[in-house]
């Protein structure tokens, strides 16, 4: 890099890891209301991988530099930006362009970072913990003592959900594809764990909950297992549909919900964060838990910018636990 250029990943066509091109591009200049961030760590989400493949909820606009969640320090302020100073440590949610040495984002996308968090931990926090908060609290209405089933419990969202659920006094049943992954969930306090291919999973969940069933299921896999998520619910139980990592369709027959008064609710973090009141409530709830160390973002495998394709493959190939991190400065 020279003073005016930087390394960035550029995507010009949709596809797999081969479409991620490492280029030298101009360092972006912040306009009015924008901030330039020196990017130290980027959290890679399932959504980033799907967006580059053209399989996400929204249409991917090209060319683009992926990276919606990252952490670093304020490098330059655009006109009219108040409340931030150069050098301040920040996390960013909802920007794009994180997979670069520098990124320009609206000042409204910045979140303060508790001193106690490293840059990778700060990058591992926004998407997973805010989603977990909305799923358990705002949309899930969970109360202490209830039972929640967390799928893909060793993943980025899963580890955040297990920790947050325990901090809220919930009983956690963790599901994952291997016992090594379940150990990650147990280490974070999961009360009961089952591999997700357990043949009589619905019966086992019922047994674990004293015969009643779970109050809440955080559904992130979808496909043929979705029926099981409904079947394992207690009367008045809730399924929060957060993802479909299986990329298979789920079938729902609404009349089936009537008999036990079940609820199925969709959750998309992007639209929830557009409600400033809801966003403030979530950040206010999470900040002290993070600052005190009561919840700790789980940093998973860490890669250099040039290795991002491998990171995408490892995430999609179910080989990772915690949050996959890219460090653009190394
Ligand atoms: P994770 O770190 O959880 O990785 C994905 C995990 O999904 C895998 O490790 C794997 O865990 C599980 N999985 C199950 N089936 C498959 C499959 N067929 N292919 C790949 N993975 C599979 O990723 P994220 O935390 O980024 O995301 C988890 C889920 O939550 C995704 O569905 C994502 O889209 C969703 N999400 C949605 C948000 C929203 O706003 N709605 C926000 C954040 C995440 P295992 O091997 O244990 O099964």
C-alpha cells in the first residue's frame, strides 16, 4: 500500500470464493456524516457468504467489497460528525466494505467498544449478540426458568445465544453436528446437549424438559428438521426463524399451530436495527454484560485478508466454531 492506496477484496461477479479478488484500490474518503475506520478485524457471517453467492435475502449490488461487521479505530471524520474522535476504538454494524484495510461508513453504523474487548472480540459481537438478544427477548418473550433450544450452538450466533440465554436465567438445550461442537456449548453453560442427528430428538427434548417441551426454539437450520422444531415445543411455545443454513425449504401448515397455540416469528437483524428505539434498547442491554465479561464473544478461526476465500469455505463447510475473523492489517 502507498499513502493513497490500500488492499481490499473486490467482488465483480457472484459466485464462490474464487470471485473474491484482492486488489490495490484508493483509500476511501469520508463524506459528510461519514467516518473512515482503520479495519483491524472483520466478523464473517453466513450472510456474507450467501450475499457473495447471490443467495441472500436481498439482491447483491456489484461491484462490492463485502464485510458488514468489523472493528478497528476511527481514522478520519467527515464533515459534521460529532461524538467520535480519531483513534477511538469502534465496532461497525451494517456497513459494507469491511474486507479492506480502511472502510468508510455512516457515523450511525458505529458502536462503542468496551475497553475489555480485543479487536477480534469486538468484531465478533454486533451481529451475533444483537440477533441473540432480539430472538430471546424482543421477539422470543423468554422468561427466566424457561427452556430454549439453540441450534448450531457452537457457531457464532449459537455461542452468543447460549451465553445470553444463560445470563437471562434460561435453561439451554444445545444442538450441533458433533460432540466436539457440543463441548463448546457445554463450556459456555449449556444445560443439556444433543447432536442434531439424534434419531429421537423430539422425545429427548421432551424428556429433558420434564415432558412439557421447549418454550422457545431458535431455528437457524430449516429444511426437513423444521417440523421437529414445532414438535418439540411446549404449549404456547415459540419458534423464532432466524436462518436456513441447510438452504433447504421448510414446510409450515398454519393450522397445525392452533392446537397447542404455537407461534412462529421471523427475525431479520437488518430491519430490526432500523428501529432506533429497539436498537438502543438492545445495545443498552448488551453493553454492561460485555464490559463486565459476563458474556464474551467467541473468536473462532482467524485469517489474513488474502485467505478470505478459505474462511468462506470453512464457514459454509461447517468446519468452524465461534466467529470467523479476518485481520486485514496483517
Ligand atoms: P455459524 O457460525 O453458526 O455457522 C453456521 C452453522 O450452521 C454451521 O457451523 C453448522 O453448525 C450449521 N449448519 C447446519 N446445517 C448446515 C449446512 N447444511 N451447511 C452449513 N452449515 C450448516 O454462522 P452464523 O452465526 O453466521 O449464522 C448462523 C445462522 O443464523 C445462519 O443460518 C444465518 O443465516 C443466521 N443468522 C441470521 C440473522 C438474521 O438477522 N436473521 C443474523 C445472524 C445469523 P453444525 O455443524 O453444528 O450444524
